[in-house]
C-alpha cells in the first residue's frame, strides 16, 4: 500500500525524468522547483502547499494508503487538474507497470532519509 508521500515523491521523479528527457518548459521548471521534496529534511515540498494539497486530495479519495495502481491513476488524474501537459508527460515517462516496479525503491529511500 502506498501513502500520499510516496506517491508525491514518485510523481516528482517522473516529472523530473521528463525534464531530463527534453520537456524543458518554463511551466515544468517552475512546478518541479515548487514540488521538490528534497529541499528540506522533513517530508514535504519546497512549497508545502503542493504537498498538502496532494495529500488532502489523495486521502479524501483513497484514504491513508492505496494500491500501487490506485496511486498511479490518482497521480495521473491529479496532474491532469494541475496541468494537462504534466499528466501527459507523467504517462509518457512511467507506465502503471513501471510505477509498481520503482515504488519499493522510493519507499526504501524515504525510510532511510527520515
């Protein structure tokens, strides 16, 4: 089961990978800067409002934790509301299957860093 923090970090990694693959728009640069979960030692993002907003939406829809698939489709839907281009980039970088494969690594990383 995946909590909102893990989904948030996985979302960040996917969008960051899209940036690295050439999707270098001002909108994506700005969003990545605002959602960067590694600026502060505590869980969250550079602009805490983003992490809080995702957490509230996630828990309202899925509860405190959800299956890998539910989390993937939630993030896709969430990004579609934020910026449809971000949702397209997210889906072009990571499939639902790839998402499931990387989540254990992210969970381990988050456990080690907090």
